């Protein structure tokens, strides 16, 4: 049976830079390892989070399995305080889309250092 743990794979040109990007958004680094000449970082929203992002070196993965790095994942993060989160992200070096209200929910997107788009929705 499946459990509640979900790990999402991201590919980055610079694993340390990608991990630092997510940490600047409030994530914590769970682990950082060097494996077979490559780097792998795991970040999460908190120690108790059941969802982790595992960041692999794109060049290393392409060298070993060139079909594994495409397409990029589509992630939608949830938030119970969209206005505060949006204001916080405005204070860090991140490309942000407009904060838009759709019905009773808000939505915006942001881009990481490798050009991947992520969406946040909530109230």
C-alpha cells in the first residue's frame, strides 16, 4: 500500500543553487549528498512535511538516462495565507506572476533558477 510520503523529482543545472532557492522561500534542506560524482539535495516545507522535493543534477541524469529529465513536473502548492506568502516572495530574488483572485481563491505562479514554473493556490 502507498503511504503519505510523496517525493517529487526536480532537475537542476546547479543543485546547491536550486536548494538555496527553495530555502530562500522558507523550505528546509533535509539532506545534501554527493553520489557518484553528482549532487542530490532533498528539501521540504518542514521537518514534518510528507512532501519532499528531491533535486538531481540535470547533466548527470542526462548522461545516464537522457529521457528522465523531461518534461518538468507541474506542481501546485497550497497556502492558507496567500497574501502574506505573496508578500514574502516579493522580498526574495524570485520571478513572480500576478496574484489573481478566482472566485474565493487566490492564485499566482513563480519561477525557480532553472526556469521551472510553479503555482500556488489557496485563500
